[in-house]
C-alpha cells in the first residue's frame, strides 16, 4: 500500500501512566513505575517500522531514567521537552513555570549533548490564560511548540486558533506553533491527533481524517503516550471524566499503531517543520 506523500509528525508524550491523570507529583513515588518496559517496547515497534519520532520527555522521567533518554537519542529520535511536573501551565505562577521548564530543558540538553528545540505543554495547557509562557519558552531557545489545541475542552483549547503550523508571537519572542490536529466538519471541529481519540475512533475514521487533512496540503501531528500500549497497567479510582478516557480501549492501541506506521509517512516534528540540528 502506498504511503501518503505528505510527511506527518509522529510525537510521543513520554510520561508514565500515573503522571497525566492530575495526581500531584508529590504522590508519584507510591505508584508502580512502568515507563521502562513499555518505553523499550515502543522503541522496538518504531525500529521495526523504520520510523523516527519526536519524544516530548517529561523532566521527572528524564531525571529518574536518564538511560532511557540516551537510548531514545541513540535510536535516532528527536527529543523535546514536556515540562517537569506535568502541571497545567495556567495553574502555575510564571516564575514556577520558568524554574521548572528551565530545569527540564537543561537536564535533557546535559543528557543528550543536543539542543532542545521543541516543547509540548502538559495537557496542551497553553491557552489564552497562559500565553505568557511563550516568552519564557523563547528565552530558552525553543524553536517550535505543539501545545495549542484549536478546540474547547474542559482542560485545554483555543477554539479560534489556526489549525495548521504558523508563527506564534509573544511579546519578545516568536517561534513555530504546530497545533494539535483537527478536521473541520460542518458545524464541528473534530480532534484527530491521537491519544484517547485514537482509541475511541475506529481506525478507519482516523485514517480517513488524516488523509483528508493531507489532501488539503497540510501535515498532521499525531501523539501517543507509552502507557497506551500497556493495557495491564494498574487501575485506580479516578474521577469519571478522567477514567472514562484513560482506560478506554487500551488493547486497541498496538494494532492500530502498527497500521498507522504502515499507512502514513511519519517523521519527527522538527523534520516535518524543517527545523533540525
């Protein structure tokens, strides 16, 4: 089967299963750490498919598992930052965000010997209430961001934001924004980027949506979390709004991902945007 001609960005939000469900970092040590095994499995899948990705690595994970970061780099993948504590940016004071993102970026650069060019906010939490974060990212030398979701969700979104890569400007800095991908339908903007949406939709829905965006001449950014390939990770009591998506249809992720890797031309985000070291 011929692949799509347009390169789409494959991105991994590299965090463990308990880090993106609104549990404070102060409580993380009591949960089972599964990132190493599932991370190795994901790397093997990508290697088998001959596909490279951008790994937006959580700072906490990088500090706890530095060898994993080096393994990702040595496998030829691009490494970006996902912040440090997986906290909603608009719930942080600017000085706290600056301290955390500086710590995360510098640690990744020390581990890899390479400049960190890309950023994705936890929960896509650059919203109209946290645009102040842009200049802090710019000060750190970030060249592209992928945090703005052009929909409205209870945790994220700027509904009227552009849907395709564009230059985003703070007061002092500017860089490329690669928004989380959507498909515009009559009266509705449909998220098609991955994550829970990938597990909720039948694979053919995702496939045809990506192809529709590509036909318009635009690339898609697809994202995945390693724990979505780990259907046996612990089940804990969570608010219904979180549990309903976090645990939904996890066993579908691996076979769907294998199809995605086969059906589309996927590459690191920096390569898709023409921003490479």
